[in-house]
C-alpha cells in the first residue's frame, strides 16, 4: 500500500489509504476504490450503487470538466503528475476547488516531490503520495516553507496585498 | 522606485533558505543531479562550459545604486570581477561555484534581489521600457504593471510548471524599446478616447526555432482586469500547450496552431468564467503606483547654458550627446544611455569598477535610478542637462562612454560558445570583429541606426531574428558558420529577418557586414535607415554584393 | 585517442581523468586509444562518482603537431577558457601545452562529445 500523507488543518500526517487504486485491467476489489476516468464512465453507476466510496483518477491530459456532474458523488479525485515538470494537474486542482467547489479529497499521485508541496496545497490538494519518500514531517516543513503568498489561489490564503491592507487598517 | 517591505523580504529569506537546503541535499548525495537540475534551474543556476552561471533577476531592468554596488561586490568576491547584462535585462555571473551560491543568494537578498524564476518553465523576469518614468511619449508608467505582474507571477502555484518558459514585456510608448511583439505576452498601454487606460494584448510572438511576430488578441483590455485576463491566457496555455516536443512547447506554437481568433475565443471564454476574483484591488494598484511617483524634479530652464557650452567646447562630448542622450519629459533633464559596447569589448559586460562608477553617478546626478535595457546597455533616466558633461567625463574615465547607442557597433550578442553549453558557435568575437570594422565614429554616424544581433545557436538569446542584420551561429560539418538575415525588427514595426543566402565562415562575417553597409549607403534615399532601405529594395542588391565576392 | 572529462560538482571546474582521480589540466589527462575498452569502463567509473563530478563523457582527440588536442572546438574552449577573455580560465596559466592547444590544427568540430548529453 502506498504511503499516503494527509494535510488537515495545516498538519501533515501519514495515514492508511482506505482506497484501492484499480488499474483498468484489474479485477474489482472489495471496498473503496479509485478508478480511471474511462472505467468510471463505464462502471461508475454500478460502483456507486454498491454503497462503496468511489474516486476517479485523472491523467494530466484529462480535464476535470469531464466529472462536473459526478463530483457530488465522488469521494476522491486523484490527479496525476506523469512527470514532476508536467503542470497540468495544478489547473485541474484549482478548478475543482475554485470553480466546481469540490469538497472531497484531492490527491496528488505520480511524480510527487516535496518541492511541489507548497504549490499543490495552494491549488487545493489535500492528500499526497510522495514519490521521494518524504516523511510527513518533511512534507509539513515543505508546505509551510513560505510565510507569505503573492497571489490568490484555491487555498483561501490572504496574499501579501491583503496583509498590507490589513496592516494599514490596523495602524 | 518600488521598495520591498517586510513581506517581500521574508519571501526572499524563505527562498534563500529553501535553496540552501537543496544544495546541501545535492552535495550529500540525498538527491541526484537529475532531481537537483530542475531545482537549481528554478533558481537561475546553470552549468556552463567552465563553471556554473548564476542569473540574477533585475525586475523590469530597474536597479538602485545599493543593488548595483552589491552586484559589483559579488562579481569581485565570487566571480572574476565582472558581470554580464542580458537581453532579459538580467545580470549573469559566469564563474560561480555551486558551494558559494547559498551565500550569494543571502547577499542578494540583503539588497532585495534574487534569482527567482530566471530559468525554468515558468513566468520569467518581466521586462519594461527602460525609459519608463522619464520619456514624454508614454501614456502611463509601465513599471506599475510590471511590478504587479512580478508579484502575481512569483511562485504562482498554477503556472510554475508550464509547457515551456514564458516572458512578458510591458511598454507604454508608441516607440517600443521592449520587443513586445516578439514576447509570449506583450502588453502595450494605450489610452482610449475617453481617457481610460488599457492594454493592447499581444500573444504568441517569439524567436528561437520558429520565429513569430505575435498577433494582437485584444485591442483594449481595461487595466484593472489585467490579472484575470493573463490568468485566462496562462490557463489555456497550461492546459493546451504542447508537452510532447520541447521545440513546439512555447505559446507561439499553440497560438499559430489554433489561429489567433480561435485562441482569443478560448481565452475570452475562460476569462468570462474567472470573473474578477483574481484582479488586484485598486488600493494595491494605488500603493504600487505611489512607489513609482517621482517628486524630485526641479523646475529648470529649457536650455542649459552649461550643456550648450560644453558641447561647443568638447567635440567628443558633443558626439556623446548626439548619440547617447535622449529627450526627457521634464525641461532641463535628459536620459543618459551608457553603452556597454565599447569597441572590442564583450557586449553587455561591465566590470565591478564600472558598475560602481555607474552606481556613484546615479546617486550623485541621477536620483538613484538605474535601468538595464534589453539591448544590454545601462540607462540613467533622470540626469540634469547641467550635469551631463560631468557624467560623461566620469563614464569616459571608466571606459564606458562609447557614443554608439543604436549605431552599428551597439551590437547584441549572446555569450555563445565561449561560455554556453548549448551554443554551436561563438557570438562575442563576431561582435568584436564587426565593432572593430566600424571603429570610425564619423562613419558609424553617417550609417545611422543599425541594429546587429548575434546568437550562437537557434535558441536566439541574441535576438538575431529581429536584427536589422541578424547573425546566427551554426555548426556546419564541425565548423563555425554564420547565417545572416536582413530586415528583422523587434520594435513597433516588428518583423522577422529574411535569409541572405548560404552561411558564411567565421572569418568572413565582419567583411560581409561591411559589404551590406556599403550597399545600403549606395542605395539609401533621403533619411532612410538601413531597415527602410532593405524594406524598399528587398534582399537582391545585398545578396548580390555579398555573394559576388565569394566567387 | 580519447580522454575523459567532466565538471566538478562543487565548483563546476572542468576536470579530466587521470589514473583514478580528477585533474584540472588537459595536459595531465590520461589518454586511451580509440579501441581501448578501458575508456568506456573508466567512463562508467567516473559516472558513478555522482557527488564528485557531473556530466562525465569521453571526448575525441586529434593529433596536431605531435601533441593531442580535443577534436571539437567546444572541448578546446573548455580546456582553455573563453576566447574573449584570454586571462580567464585555464589558459591564464600559459605554458607549452596551452600554447599548442590554442594553435591546434585539425578539424575542430564545434560539437564532438562522444556521448552527447544535452544540458542546460
């Protein structure tokens, strides 16, 4: 089972993964599952009707818009980073939170390194499968490395211009 | 000038600490070179032929004297006593040791400088008109918007892993000194009839392997909607830009493939969904604008007697004044361009001593303001005409009073094969040979505006596509050869140069340029620049002259 | 003939392999004949020193007036220093081998690494 890190209320913790990540050619498992978009489109209704929790794994080239009507029924959207340098999943993450108001788990899978942690959290990821064996403590440090942010994103953090305005009003 | 506050400074401190830990992890073997390479590249640290190269960001080319002195000190302490100003208005140190870089970043941070996003597939240093705040031509101060973009793009969580690098230029003058039309995004500030400020938005220009002059996708974007609109552009690009082929990954390829209208339609559709939630509040824009408001100007007479007398008495100063001084918006002031193109010198290089001289002059005579141009020169934007002679004398003593701005020897050249790991051929010695050929300043002035730009490989860091004469170094069966192009322009009349003919060997390039110039002098009509003559006559007479000699 | 070159990790200095360690002067580099399998073996050994050097590769040499010089122009510049600053880099030391490299004849190819590694 892959090591999963969950970020909750700003604290990173190693957690057991309740989901089985199913490949397209893999037999259906018991319990909660994460499947590809193609498999979800074929079997999604059945899986959901069985009362289990269902997640969908999107490749970098797939767009969250494909899931819009199913989002309220999904427990997890897992977004793939085929390579550390491939940044398409950041847009998917941001739209999930900002535009489609998805409240469930957004999971980072693939080549997930601690250097990306801060960016991922800002666009709305809350669970991570690190590929670099980063511990929860190391992940925590990476997430909180920067005391400030310059722009609005999906995490609701107040950018520096907001901090400045606040300081001015306080003064 | 914009002043960093505690928040900006804490960002730099956090960045510096992060990079220090990354270097430590690399040196201990905890991470591999492959993993580290992406990390060091995000901090402008390249491995070149002889050493590491550190590229320091100079946001919109703007420096204060303290910063320039620190760059001089770093050059002396950690490099070989000099630095190289680039076409991105950054400064590169070419002899850097990896183990020194965390300390260098701390020293940079101590004067509000850094190397953030000077490399990598992210939004790079934003460039702006080097005459901003000084020229009467501009409808607004482009630095306000460049600074807003700097903050917005710094560690942008969604757009730090784009298909490829991404460059913005901002100008507010009809005369474009930023090459806006050959940028990923060029923003040209305009005023509508009702006085409202907006941007003409140009997307998908670029050089490199496939040069394009960027199309305008929006004629007028209200300025306060800038952030949401560029966010829409970047989102369309991040999703749809090609990631399968490094050479087709820039936004220009996407814009060309979709067509300007379809690309614009997708951006507008995305923009409509974003709404105004990411636009900067007016209070923040006002705060940034306030930082650039200048109040230090004196009321001076339109004519400076001291200036006129000095010109009459000193022909060398008169020549400098003709070529290197540009009109200022305030009476009695001038813009001083400092050429880093001394005849026989390396284009864009400045020694630590020269940087210190410029810093001192800026402090004493120039309201503490220094700019870097994308043509690899420096600018003191606010000098009193009364002081111009003193400035010139000090520059001359430091060896940086070459009176050749926009003339034939004011050449852009990338570092080329003398330093760069990507280059196919040398660029610097070609520039030196050409400059030597035109050492005679009278002749150079007779020739007038002529922009020569040289790149040592197809990546086009030397902007050869937009040179009036462009020179591209290629590797032809193992030897250095050079392809010449004519008629390019990076200015408001942007165009991509046309190929002159077969590539020339190293030792024939300077002679060929000389021949091209002679053809121009023969063919030109009243007041035509080289570029104008070429556009009228086409390539034929030039081609004939250069290749006739080869037979 | 071939030589093995790399850049030193901590400072980026151009180095050459000589009998189990890295030296800074091309003049001191160990040379192998083109068909000597030891060259490839040593390249593997060099590449394994990931915390000492980066970008390890063999370069081709060419004979010029009785001395061996790197075949490629790029490698000559690495062994000497930039041509625009004659006092920067290894050429500053001067000496017979430097002199010979500077004037080496033979087809100087601008690229010429045996195992080309694209890098930034």
